[in-house]
């Protein structure tokens, strides 16, 4: 079907949500196993030990260990509030940050980052001013260290709903911030897949929501999941790329297939560059990514870099395009914002 469809179902007994755009799977959320701390969970942690040379400290979390980067001035045994910032690799500490974000569908409350901000996607100046005034009223009396960002979904919602959302999110933030002393404890659980879909996929509003049992099967999402567990990704013109995660990095190899025309390599590489962000997102892959593009003249590299920058521009996960290596490989780093699909389905 044309348009945006959100399907809510369960996979392996856990909540799952899929976003289809014009009949094609565009995003996928699956709750991690219960023993895996999920991104956005907020915990009270206790500083364990400094890691000299690594720029961080290990902290004790409820039932596991976390690693906090760029930490200074912390003493062993000290309590502090942290938020899980990414998916934990097997055998490694959970990545956490001390910069907390309290997200809702319409706003984000930002401790330590004061100010009233409106999403840049809202461009109507009169509306921006009205939303800023609304946020100022809802945040009146709050700690001066507390800020708020109004999300783009505010553009189509009512003033009452926006004000209520800000007040509820602010109250949660103030309650958590007042509970910073004590032993390791989970204070705010991570949102489930269905909640995340409602929160993050509502702008623009979906044309259809299928929350009935069997939604994944009805819309071909089960078959799409099976395809995502295979390394080979078909591309236009008979080309393909292989995506193979290792413990150290994600290796991507682009092949032209049977096409032997002079433009075959550039066509295959451009198709791979446009498809790569979607594949990494759906497969839940991050960290270091090394791409071995099909051999092409160096003069075509600038064109390919432009395609890559445009493809990754709208990605929610922070991505840094590092560039070409002396051996002609292209390197990038993508934040591990979710559990790899193969582990989530395991």
C-alpha cells in the first residue's frame, strides 16, 4: 500500500513494531530480552573504578555493570544518575551517559541544558513564538537548570495536549532528579517497542495502524525479517552487497554482479550507498563499518561521498563518515542505538 503503515505485533513473545513506507519496511523495533538493559532506561548508579587511559569509569548498575565515558571528578562509591545510551555488546559493560533526556511524544525535558527550544522542522515563526510561550508557562517554577525541547509533532496537536505533556514529563524529571542518592536502582524503565512506535512514528501521522494479532504476517513483515538475517542484499541491475558483522566491525562488500558495462561499478556503488543506512538501521548494526565498494576510478569518489552524505542525513542514529582509507575502503561509525536483529530474534 502507499503511505505510512505502523504494524504492532509480538516476536518471540516480545513486543515488536514495524514501520512500512509505500509497502517497504523502513524501521523496526523489537524489545530486547529481559536480561538486556535497553537504551533510554534511567538508573541510579554507583561509581566503581576509574579506567585510566580510557577516559571513563565503570559504574555499578542494578544487576550489571556500566561504562561512563568522559567522566571526571567522580569518586568510588559515589551515587549518580545515568541513562543507558546504547545497546550493550556481549561481554562488555553497558554504555551509559550522565546527560539525561526525558522524552515524550511532544517534548523532551533536558536536565543540565536549560532553555526553551522548538524543533527546527517547525518553520512557521508565529507558531514557534506561540509554542515558546506555551512552554514557558508549562515550565514556570521549574529548576533553572531544566530545559525543554518541543518536538515537531507539536505542529499538529492542541495547546492543551502540549501543555499537559510538558507538565507530565517535567514532573517525571523532577521526581527522578530528587532521587539521586542510594544504591544501584532502575528508576525509569526503557520504553517498549509499541510505546516507541507511538512516540517516534507519529510525525507524520501514519495512514494506517494495524495492532491486531498477526499484523506482521498480514503485511509481509515476517518475510522481511527473514531477509534481514541473510548477508546478501540485492541491488538494482543485478548488483548486490554483503553485510557481515564481526566482533570488531561491520564489513560491507559491494559487487556489480553480471553487469560488465563501464558504468556498472558506479551504479552498484550508488545503489549500495542509498540502501546502506536502511539496512544498518533494520539490522540493528552499529560501531565501525568498513565498506569495500566495487572498483571505480578515483574521480568518482566525490560523487559517491555526496550520495552517502545525503543517504545518512536523515538518520536518527548519530553517524560519522570518516572517509577513504589508503587501501580504498570507506569507513564510517554509527552509534549502536539498538540490539542487533540477530540477537533480538535469538
